[in-house]
C-alpha cells in the first residue's frame, strides 16, 4: 500500500454529525467555492484549510467564531471541489478503504497540487483590499499551513490545530510566527521537537503553543462533538487562542 499520511488518529476517527446553521455565505474566491464570514472590506483576512471531510458544519462554526472574535474576513475554500473524503469509508477498516484514504492524500490532499489554489485565493483577497493575511488549518491543512509559512510567504502568521504528519523539519523553514495546538493523538515527541525548533526563531516570543492532552484529533473541526462538555470547552478555548494570536500578528 502506498502511504501518504501516517497519522493514525486521522485515519480512524469519524466526523460527528452537526446541526449548526452557518452564518456566512458561499462565494467564489480563487475560482473555488469558498465559505466566507466577516466583513468583505476588512484589511485583515484569515484563510482556513479544512480537514479531509471538507466543508463540515462544525468547521464552519469555527470560522464564524473566529470572524466574530477578530473582525477579519475569514475564508474556508473548498480545495477538494465538492469531493472530500467520503464518510462511508470511515473507519478505514479494510485494505481497500485504507488504500482509498492514502490515495486521497496523494491526490486531492497533495500539498503541491493545492498550492496554486491557495495562491489564487490569496490574490483575490488582496484584490479585495486585505493587506494582512493569516493562514491556519486542521489535520492535513495544519501541515499545509506550516509549509506555506516559509521564505517568500504572503502570510504574516500561520497556525495548525490537531495537525497531521508533524515534522520538526517543517518548523525550521518558518519565517513567520506559528500557533500550534496539537491533540492527544499527535506524536508528542514530534510535537515537542517541532516546538524546540520554533523556540530557536527570532520571532519565538510571538508564537503560541498549547497541547490538548484530553482532546482527540479533530476536536476543533469535523470531529468536534459540541454536545460533549469537555469538547465544547476546548473548542471554545482553542478558537479564543487562535483569535488572540491572529489579532496580535495581523495588527
């Protein structure tokens, strides 16, 4: 089997059903259908990269919370073009389903293939007047965000929440502050090594880190179960921390 993602939790925990009614609207940005919240004329914008389940209600709820707390234009592009990883393949408990997941990471979830999409979204945001840009993501989107925070980046800061495939080497390439919010399911040794690299940066004092040892991979996006009080509390906590981080780094 060809392997693209070795995050076990990412490959085992299904999304939670959600009855949330999003407050934003769907527009075209960079040629992609994009969920948008916050004022169009905002001078700061935050691009959110979803997890493999795509435009999930709880993920949109997080976008709404972030937009309200930052007064930024917060956008959630549909990088998978209406074809996220199918829920019926969860859990991937057969060889066929496991291979389908790895194939997804090698195609729709391929970082290089999605980079032009991200660039196009950024170009449209800048045309609309955004002068300060932030980038954040969940699961594969967390790693994608960090990879786009290196030399020549258009972003002033990046963030990752329950990121997949954490690699300390990715931290060495960062040229802007990072907020890092791993769950109990990420490789703690890789997470700590990542943070050690971050602390070597001259902008380390602007970076934020909190480990959520009692939250599962996905608690802030498609796998959020907001009927669970512990999950809801940490959902609110991480979005407040994200808002504080972006309010400072995009000021």
